[in-house]
C-alpha cells in the first residue's frame, strides 16, 4: 500500500492512523502545489483531484477523502475499530464535522481575498473549536476512547496553533495527549515535523 502525503497536511491524520493500525505501507510525497512527485512525474495521473491524502491499495485501487480513509483504517484495526454500529456512526458524525466544519474552512483561511472574509472564517472556526471543547467528556473525543477522530483533530489543532488560535485548555490537553502517542511521534518524524509541544513548551 502507498499513502501519498504532503507534510503537515490533513494527510498526516491517515498517516498516523495507518501507523496506529500497524498497517504495512509506504509513504510517498506528492507536491500539492505543483502536482508532481519527487521523480518529476505527474501526481494527477495517480489522483485526479491533486490532493492528499490518497491511498493506493495492493490491487492498485486509488482511495481518497480523509473521512473515508480514516473510517476504513479504523475498520482494519482491533485497537481502532468502533465496538458497535452506534459507535461507528458517532465516529463518522465526528469525522464529518471535523472535515467539513473545521478542516475545509481552515483551508479557506489560507486563500481568502480580504480581511472581512478572514475575520468571518476565524470567528466561524473559533466557534467550532469552542463547540468541540464544550462537548468533550473525557480524555478523547469519543466516549473517552482514542479514535481516528482524535488523529484528525490533532492535525487541525496543529494548524490552529500555527495560525495563532487559542483553543480551550481541554483541547490543548487532548492535543498533547495525542501527540505523545508513539505512532504520532513516528508520523511526525517521517514527515520531518516538530511536535507542537516542543515549540510551545
Ligand atoms: N476532502 C479532502 C480534502 C483534501 C485536501 O484538500 N487536501 C489538501 C491538503 S490538507 C490538499 O491536498 N490541497 C491541495 C489542493 O487543494 O490542490 C479530504 O478530506 O481528504
């Protein structure tokens, strides 16, 4: 299996999840700006969307979309697999929220044309982070058990830190808890990324 990534992007969540699951895979860097691979070949020939993550399975099938990939990885792993259909539905509910209400608006903040849009997006994202903090009922997002949703939230909280947001202490604690996991440390090292905690003390 090959996972196409670009350092620090949402692909980091799938990278973490695959390591947590003990999956056999290799990572390949795809430049999301010029859509090339390291050998100069065309990334669009692999993933027409030109985005990461993309997973190419052992049969050569290409899979994209963080929500689908994280759900699939979780289903492959005893440690990550939701224990009931209801738990899986709750996990999908959370993944969809993170992907549509936080991940995508965050991406727009890098490209907004004017200050008005930037301020609107920032207020929107602050309200979503506040919602997540208020809904926390334990060390992790879902019923107190570590899940692939925490891996995605971790990536988004890295972005929040880089953009100068000040999430609630409970979210910062969750971020640090996730960051301390061996699989997360391995993914960060593989993508040559520094842990947030080391940067913020
Ligand atoms: N809906 C996709 C979004 C993927 C996405 O936008 N990835 C970003 C990095 S976080 C990217 O590759 N952007 C490059 C581009 O949009 O051209 C997912 O959740 O996987």
